[in-house]
C-alpha cells in the first residue's frame, strides 16, 4: 500500500468545480492528516472482515455515498483531537464492543468553512455503521450537545462545494445522506453490517442542514435514502 505520508505532498489543494450553469468555482482543501499508520490500517482491515465479511488486502473503497455529520463539539481543536488517534477513546462505550478502531472521517469542516482533509479520500473511515465501505464522511464542527442544529452558513457553503467536488471526482457516488438517516439505508444493497445488534441513534447534521445542502445540489441528482 502506498505510504500514507506521500499522499499529502502539499498543504493545500486548489480544485476547480464545474457547475451546471457553466461557471467555475474554487474549492480550497487543506491537508491535516490524522494518525493513520499500519496499526490503524490493520484495525480497519479487521473491522471490514468482522462487520462486512470481506478479507481485503487494501482499505481503498469505491465511493458511492457522501455522509454529512456534526462533531457535537464546538471546538475545532477538540474535534480534531477526537479523530486523530488510531484507537478509540475509552468513553465511547456505545461502539467500543464493535472495534477498538477509532472513529474517523475523510473531511472536517471548521465553523468558518475551512475544509480539512484528514486522510486519503478513498480509504475507509469509521464514521457510519453499515456503510463505511462505500462512503466518504464529512464532519462539521458543531451540533452543541449533540442536539442543536447550529452549523454555520460558511459550513453550508463548504459542504455544498465538497459535495460537488466529490461527485465530479467520483462519478460512482449516487447517494447523499445525513448521519441521522443512515438506518434508512438498510433497505439498499450498499448496507453491509453483519451484527444485527450494532446500531446507534443519531441526530446529525440536522434536517434543516441536509435540506439546504440538497436544495443547492439538486442538479447532481443524488439520491436520498429510502423512506421507512
């Protein structure tokens, strides 16, 4: 597998996105890698085998879903520090039995809209039960108390830009969902979770935020999850 550090050759990536009206806009992505050494890679492979039933040599995925989240933490530094270590924090008793692999996400968006890429986009992150093997996760700093729908206009703008960037780069992406909608995906062929007792209840990133993002990227024709 390619050396993780070699993937982050530059601090900032400037990419051009073509919009439906023919105009182009610039998205700025800053690379800020979390710890993703051999230990995390091995734990990811073990997670894939245990929860999805696949014996894999690589943790690369074919992205088919974009999942939007909030961190339930108002500080960027604290949000990043939760994702950075390779092993799960001891206070995550709700998911610890499933694996010691720490949660992660390909992207983290700060309150001011700054977009950080935390890991290779096509490596599997642990961010959503049942769907990690086909999804790219976007975490947003906010969601105070894991209840308040408080993500900012700057974050909305950046999430819209990220969705457009990812759909253009990975034409295989067909779904856009909020973390709170993940269980609705159990009705699709993309759902892989083997442990029927491994589920959590989520409220992020909020119905309003998801509605606003979907309205802005309607031209991409990304599917929402099936209704219950």
